[in-house]
């Protein structure tokens, strides 16, 4: 985050979207964030399947535009990304959601059962040591 802090103009707020891992709770991170109030953390909800589309978009951008590119400067990189977006947006492909609410709820239920099974096995292992 120090790099972001140095590179983003001081007057701007910085909003970071993070997976809901524990990294942001590390004492060093908490200390740093307490001194850098312009950084706002937003966490993805568990089982947030819509974010897969966001990740997929960035994967496509990386694979089709950035990975094999050569960018002598940040403005060149930004220009390349903007060109990619212009071309992509000229022929948009709308998302057609095919999952039903029931199928999503069922997957969440199965995931919770699996997680509870793992927790129970872990608790049994800890009590036997």
C-alpha cells in the first residue's frame, strides 16, 4: 500500500476491495491504516459469485492486452488499457445469468456442510493431540 500511497495524488481517497482474509487485521497493517485515513477497505462477501465476473474481466484484460505488452511508461500502459476497453466496448457481450436462486442456495448449503465437516474433523484432531 505504500506504493499506492506514493503514486496516488494526496487529495484523493483510495478505496481497496479485498477478499475477506485476515491480512488487514495484522498489527502492522492496522497501524499503517490508522495513519493513512484516505484508505478505505471494502471486503467481498463470502460466496460472492458476481465477483468472479470482475476477476474474469481483469484476467481477460491481462491475457489479451497487458501480459505480452511493453509499456515504457505508466501513461503508455493506461493508454493501452483504454484502447482495449474502447475496442471491447464496441462489441459488448452481455452476461446472461443462468443459475437459479435455488441452485445458488443449494451450493451455499453444501459449502457450509463441507466447512462444518472440516471444522469438526479439525476439532477432533486437536483434542487427540
